[in-house]
C-alpha cells in the first residue's frame, strides 16, 4: 500500500526518559545487558553511517566534516557495541560529507565527497588493512555530486552511484572515473503537503541481496523540519536497472514532533551474525539538535514479495539485540591524562592548517598546545565528540607568558561559547564573539570547569587545583547552537583552545556525563 494511504504510526507521548546503561565516564551506552538495546547505538554526531560487513567483523565510519584527523573507523562484532580503531583521513581536503566504505577483492576503499574551495570533488583512498596506512586521497573530478556509493554489477563492473539518481562507471581498480555521469533513477516523491526541507535525493546505498539489487535513498532534506528526512527504497534485477519503487515508501519517516527521533534517514542494510537484517541510519534526538545526527539501529523484516520493512517504530523503546557475535567493550573514555596524544580517535582539530598537528605534543602527562589566533574563531580548537544531553568537563590550564587559553563549547568559528583567561582577566565567549572581561584572581594558572546540563551552561573556576570552586558570574543557554540556526551540519562539541604566543599547558582533563533522571 502506498505510504500516502497508510495510517501514521502512533507517536510517543514524549521523548524517552533516560534508560541507558552507563559506561566510561558515565556515558550512555546502548547495550542494556539483558538481550536488549536502546538507541542510539553510537551517540553524538555520527551522521551518514557507512557500514561494511567483513566476515565476522563490522566496520563503520561517518561524515567528519571539518574535523581532522577524520573518518574514524569503528569496529563491532554484534552491531550494538562499537570500539574506535584509527582515523583513515589525516590531510585536510575539505569538509567531508557522506562516504562509501567498501571492500573489493581484498582491498578496502573509501570514496569521500568534500565541499571545498575552489570546487567540490569526490576523492578515493585505499588500504590493504582496515587500520591503514591509507593512501593519499586521489580526486576523481566529480564536482557536481555528493554521497557516492560503490557498487559492483552482476557483470563485475564497478560503479559509483551518486546524489540525484545518477551514477558513473569506475575503472577496474576503482581509482578513476571511466565515461560520463548518467541519470539512471528517478526517486519516489512524497506528497506535496508534507513538511520537508526540500526534495534533495541523496545518500544512495546499494546492496545486492538474493536476486535483487536494492537501493536505499534519502529524500526530504537532511535537517529543516523534524518530519522532512526519510528513507525510500527501490530494486532492480540488474545494476543497470530499471529500478522499481518500493510500494511502502517511505520506509522510515518522523511524522510527529513528539517522536523520540527527528529527521531520520540516510539508511543502509546489514546482515547480523544470526542472519537477521538491520538498518543503520541517523537522526536528531528530540530537542537536541546540538548533539548532531546520531547513529540508530532498526530491525528489518523481509516480506514474501522480496521487499523489506523497518520494524522498530519510532525507536523510543528498547529493542531485542541481534543474536550472536561477541560484544566488544563499547566506546571510549573522553577523560584524558595526556599520557599520549590521541588525535583522530579522541581529539580532532577544527578546520586545521596543513601543519596543525605540529601545534600539539604531550610530555609528562601534559598537553602542550601552541597558541594560534586571538580567539577560538581563529585558533582551530581541539575538540571532542560528546553524546550525552548533560555533561561536565574540566581541566588544569597553565598559560604561556602573554597567552590566552580556555574551555569551549564549539559549533564552528562563528558560533561557540566558553570561558578563557589571560594572566589578568577572563574572557567570556558567547554567540561566537568575545564579551565581558572581568578580573581574573587566579593569575596564569587555574582549573576550569564547564557544565552543560540540557543546554544550561555554567562555569566554575578554581585556584587550588579543584579543592574549592567559585561559580563564574555569567551563565548561558545554548539550545540554538545547531545546524538549523547556523548551517554546516555540525554539533556543539566540548574542547579546549590556546591563543597568542607560546604553548599553553593542559593537565588532568576529566569528562563526566550527567544522568538526566
């Protein structure tokens, strides 16, 4: 039955109360430990999931946009518990959008669309081991498309399917384009009265299962109205078409702003260890655009006519886990004693210069960060991806002579909040600008704390290493620090910055998620 004639699913009466288990740094984790899980499986900004099943292993990566090192690879054996491996991309080639992670004839490939100046492109990198080393990015000269998906036809031909229903042939080694882009698919269109951001067909994912090639596509716009983004599907017996629309389109769509997850889309299919099928896609948590698009796992049921449907509803309730597969320890601690420099796994720079990594070094459990610019807007801060609705982070900071440093909640160079200081005065960051500069009683060294409790932000300072704290006399509310205000498809990320001359010293960085119940 066409989706326009189907009844809307019953929405949740409210966003889900926190039911997650707590892991490292008290961060929420999906696995409930009783055979069930609670979405998201990877919290925080994990947009455009690209999943690869490689024997008993699953590898996953996401759009990393302006963060470098980028394209962190995650590893799982059960689709619910995920461990970080290593980043695949270290050189800044632009803002990285939805990638394709593939394995072909024993070699791993990532096809990477970027928004960049003077023009956009799609790059390819390869490795013989998932942990690298990965090759230097090779441009393919595709300047008018995003969201590539690598696919191999029944005749062995290699293709990139692209946004807009287009595709282009690849060389046998997958490293260059052969021929011209061609239009091969007209995506299903939703009813005109639906509230969406725009048609925007993107994120094609091709899966060969049984007698068919299945194509999942995102339409309706990635953000905008919570009801806009959706998942549609089509199938063909040949990679060359024709493509038959799924009679149940759209397969996933938020229909009510009371639902737990907004703007759900950009889906892939994957087979679990027990032979069951699942879909990974992203969505915004109700009321928390600031956390970016988080990674969701939805059970898939195959129907007698060779189609499939997602069965997790609005994902507001726990679901039964896939059976089989070893549960790896999930996630990573965000606290850091700086025994080593974890660039690309824990920390990343925002829009770094080619030599940005040379700014940071660790020694004697201390991060030395060379100052850059005059403020976070010009200083390429060092940032984390946090996935809880409330959290606290703090750090001992010691300035270089004439320098400034501090802690931030950073969306991009035009929108951030935080607190910094020089030897004489604090500097308050709000709305992406520098505001009040009250007197600093602690001098060139102090411990700073930032608390973000469901978008209500407070700052505390300590001159005795955290034994006693003084609340800073300016609080903030940051629920508007997100894409639908600023654009860019990013998230509000905690981090630290150093500006001016010399190296600031950071020690004993601690992060603690705060349960909302």
